[in-house]
C-alpha cells in the first residue's frame, strides 16, 4: 500500500484544497454584480434586477445595504434572478443608463430575455427588502406577468359633448 506519511500528506493537501474551494465559493457568492459594460448579455442569461444609481445620490446610498441584503437573500433561497447595479456616472455606466432611459436615481428595473431581445419592467414599489425580494422572485417566475400587474395609465379626460355644453348654459 501507500506509506502512512504519504497518505497523510495527500489527505492534508486534499482537505486544504477542499477548504480553499469552499472559502472561494462563499467569498464570491451573494455579491451584487457591478455592471460596467454589457448588461444585455447578463439579462439574456436570465432575469436581472438592476439598480441604476449615482454615488452622490442620497436615496441610492440609503438603498445600498438593502440591495446587498437582497443579493444575499435571493442567493440563499435559490431565486434565479440576479441582482446588479450600474453606476451611471462612469463612462460605461453613462452609456448603459442612456440606453435604458434612466432619468433619476435610483432607478430599479427588472431586465429579462424575450424573443431574443432584452425587455424590462420598472420597479415602482416600496424599497424594503421584503418588497424587493417579492419582485425578484416574481420576476424569476414570469417577468412578463409583472408588466400586466402594473397599474394601467389613467383614462383620458372625457371630451366635452354638445349635450354637456348645452346643460351648462
């Protein structure tokens, strides 16, 4: 057989390698994806909830810890929606934010693949961990359904009719 010292050395190296792999996996996990160039390719792989932000924005700073917690929570429960952020003040970020029509910070959008192109649903709910998590889970299930649950635009004001003008006289 194998000499005991060699067996112990091999076992020690295996244990060290296994621990190193586990440490790398936990260090890399539950991280918000910091997008600097190609957001579309990420969205084509699966739904991604994106925070478009500016570093100087007070509301963005307030949301940052919740956004990190959201990444942890979706990873922990196996939700397939990725959590990402785009700094709209960087060169690459400006281009991405322009493409997605970002006009204020933070802007939160769920991006997803639909017929070979990227479609989006803007998030307009509360910025709590539970509300954002529900949106991420729902987006992982059926992102198109989120568009249908958005409230419809208000109807146009009724046009004045002859009858209504006549009754005002």
